[in-house]
C-alpha cells in the first residue's frame, strides 16, 4: 500500500489486536502472580525471590479489612481515597460470596477474604489496563482521525507485564490516560474531571494536571487553562471532602508524607546512603529541587513564548519526579511508560526504557530477597548498576523532551497537520489559515 492509502476492515484496525495482545499479556501477568497468593495461614512464600510480590493482599490484611476495618478510619490515611474505595468494595464482595468478614473472623477467614480481594482488584486493574489501551488509540499518533497503533505499544509492553500487579497504580494511570484522550478530543472540562479522579487515586496525576495546565496556559491562555484546572481541582476536592470533614489531619499527614518521604529503594538518594553519604530529609530536599526546577522552567517558557506540546510537558514532570524522587518503587515504571508514549514513542527510547525498567524490576527483588546484598556476598553491584542505568535512561528521555520544547522543529511528533496529538483545542490557530477565495 502507498503512504496515502487507507486500509479498511479489521486487519487495519489496531483496537481488536491491541486488546487481544493486552489480554494475553495480562493473563500471563496474573498467572505469574498466583504462586505468591497466600491461601493458608501456615503458608510461607518468598515473594521477592519468586519475583511476584504484590501490595494488594498484604495491604488488605494490614489494614484490617477482613476484620471489618476501613482505610479511612482513625487518624491515619494509608492509601488514596479511590484506592480505599476499591479495597472496601473488594471486602464487600468477599462477604457477599460467603467469606466471614468482621471482628470475629479467624486467621484463615482473613486469608480467604484477602484471596477474594486479590481476585477482585485484579479484575478491576485488568479493566483499567483495557481503558489505557483504548485511550492510547485515541491520543496516539494517527492519520485522518483513525485509531492509533500506539495502543499496541501499551498492550504489548513488557513493563506492564512486569509491574502491572505490584500495586494498584494501573488505576490512576488508566484514568490519566483517559483524561488525556478526552483532552485530545477537545473535551477540556471532562478531561479535568477525570484527571481530578486520577489525582484521588494517586499522587503522580497531580503533577500531570499541573503539566497540562501549564501547557494549556502557555498555548491557549488563562481561560483554557481554567477550563481544565478548575474541574480537576473541584473533583479532587469533592472526593476528599468527606475525609477532610471527618479527619483533616489524616489527609494532611498523607500528602505531607508523600512530599517529605524519606529515601527508599530504587533512587539515587538510596545509593548515596549505601555509599556512606548521609543526606538528611532527602524527600524534602528532592521536592524543593523539583519545585524550583519546574517553576524556573515554566517562567522561562512564559518569557520566551514557547508553546510546548502537552505530551512533552507531561514527560518533563513525570520524569523529573522519577529522576529526583526520594524513592522509585517498581510500579512507578508504569508512569515512565506513559510519559514516553505521550512524548517520544520512538524505537530507541521505547527499547531503552523497557530494558532499563524491566532490569530494575528484576534487580530490586533480588536486592530485597538478599541475593544481591553484601550480607550474602551477592553481586550487589548488579542492583546498583540497575538503579544507575534506569535513572540515566529516564534523564536521557527527559533531556530529549526538554529539547523538543525548546526547539519544536526537531520534535518528531509535530507535523504541519497536527502540531500536537494531545493538543485538542490548543491546536486551534496553529494551522496555516486557508487562503481566501478569489472573486472575479
């Protein structure tokens, strides 16, 4: 077929094939995690060594949900509001299928309830994965308004196959992808509402919302930015309103803890500690550095009248967090994948990010299981190298995204017909005006 030919029929539609590949990939992911699902009280599982650890069952039991507890009770908020709702729904379904859930549940009953909860959350996250695939077909690279084959990059991603069930990050990631698809479809206010929900399921969407707001303000003016940011902020506020009324201190401590988190696995700060460099309040220092960097960048873009792509701004914020953040858990790789897909979905970047993050996924479990630690005389340099390579690749894509913003002519996703695949209403006025008809 020629470059301008348009294929018709199922063979040329990426949606069914991306969904099929994504379904098979998620099925393999689920089967790989089943050996680490505890079904007996006396059962001992080395999830780190088996590379199948998941927060889902562990947090469900730790929060006392099998005993009738709630992640919203007391003065501590341990999970984001929408994640807490998902866990409560899982406990309710466990009760409906006949598993004793309440204060008098035995230890085995609690394990049985956590198994049901793992299944419920897994099904919900699979639905989220499908939403991400379908959304990518709408905001990815396409011609003539047809679905984009970028959906296949999501469905076949090894990063999802590795980290998709470590935690529930597929929930905020999928909501963010859906919001970007709505924004690309010129539904600015609706995109703000969905991204506000995403920000109620995780903290990274807050940064994504700021990135989209900055891009909208620089290219569309304050009115366009407000049409997106106000619905996002109002939605976030409405979701948090019951918690703020019941225990505002718990909400404050949750987000204050996210901002000022201590250094953890997977970050350069953690490696510095291993090398004997003690840095107090690494999380606070990282947050201040990140805020200064993004503030200076925004001011520079405003003064120089730059018009950044939405995807490039999202990538800059997300990758800045992953490079400068105090920790990098394996599930954060899902956000890096989203950032690369909206900024530079090109073979070199995708291959490098996939290898680096899957390698980091394997290395961190080797470190936590003790196989790569000095205490067991393991090759601990493997873990150190994995962290350094992962950080270097993220920084490389970050620099490329910044270069695309500074010099739009080198941006591979900008074309004369589509200045921004995610731009939506921001693309208005960036096309050459049509010539007026000649009257004679």
